C-alpha cells in the first residue's frame, strides 16, 4: 500500500517536472479551428475586402521591428471594409484630426481629410463595425462623432475592449463613460468567435488587452487574416520579431506566439493573405495584386 502511494507520488512529481520543462505557449491558434468557426453562421460569404489609408505616421523601421536599421518608413493608418452582397462590415473606424495629432507627439504628420471623410461615410453606411483593438487610430471613429449613438448601436466590442476604454484608454479623448459603454454590443469569448458568414474573430491580446485578429473567407475561396497591430511591418512576421517602441507596452510572449502563427500561415497556407493595419508597402502591394480594393464602396 505504502509502496503504491510512494510510486504515485513519484509519478506525480515526474509529471510536474515534465510539464514545467515544456511550458504551454503563451498564445497559439489553429487555422483549421478558425476556418471551422468562421463557417458556423449560415449565409453567403463576402465578395471582397477594401482598404483605405486616411493618415500616416513617419517612424523609422527600428520601432516596428526590434534590431532593424533606422531606415525611414511610412506607417499607414487604415480601415477595412468587408463587402457582402447585402451590406458591408467595417473592421476599425478611423479617427479624427485631433486624435491623429496625439500620435504625432508635436510633429505634424500627414492626415488626408478626403479619405477620412470616406471612412466616416463607410462607417455610417456599414451594417456592423468590429475593432481589431482599442487604440485611438482604430476606435475613435465611432467614439468621437456626433453620430455616436447610431454607430455604437451597431459596433461590437469585446468585454476587454470596453474595459480598457473605460479604465485605461490610450488617450483621454477616447475614454468611455459607463453610460456610453452601455450603447455598444458587447461580447466575450475565449479563442474564436463567429461574427458573420465566413468571418471569425481570433482573440489575440498582446498589443492591447482587447486585441483580436479577423479571419475572413471570401465567396471566391480566398482567405485573409487581418492581424491589426500584432506587427506593424511584415518583416516582423517574416522574422518573428516584435516591436521596439518605448511608447507602447506589449505582452511579448503572446506577441511571439501570434507572430509565429502568422509566419506559419505565410509559409504553409498559400491561400491565406495576412494583412497588417499599418504596413504601407504591403498595402500598395496588395492593391496592385488586387488582393485588396483601394476605395470604399
Ligand atoms: Zn494601430
């Protein structure tokens, strides 16, 4: 009897040591599971995805990819429009000039009022709005607008995004009051969430607590992962290297897991296009290849 107890204890300890030697990755995802979740909601899949750049930041490459040379680099500030036969869904919502100025930190950076107006128009026309994460350049378009009530009523935020915006917003301009927070559609999920036909959210905290990627399968069979700010430049995905930007705090092990996932998609899933929010070179390439449309409908 005693012997059995000791043996059981030894096995337990060995098990614990093995578990400690192989810690679970800080973040992981399986594209097969994502595809499955994206297929749960019945209905016709989207036809195409459009991107619009409404502002730019000028930041040398070393901020986007740790260890990269200080080469000049343009960070596009963008929003995306997913086009279905019977309506559109916006991924992110743009920002007004005042929030744009916050990002310049005293340096004047390009802001394109005509394109910003187009984002505003597309956000108002959209059936639904989802956010990659709760930073000003992505969410201000639904918060700092006279149409707040109308837009919040069709904007889906995660519980975590709401929490950040109420308690620790990136800037005071986007802070939500309790009364404002109640107007949004709030969801909570662990890994993946089917948000629309062909579309799934992938929870990916790291850049902000409420960050998520958006998987989209088009009717044509083409697939996309809109990765938001997991990386600012595709070189970060190619080399699985995080950012080096002192003004943001990231969960680095989680970001490593997310970069590893995106890198795996790039190498092994030829049908999947990884799209970042801020990589200007990539934006121009994808428009040229017709992987993304260059205007909102
Ligand atoms: Zn951003």
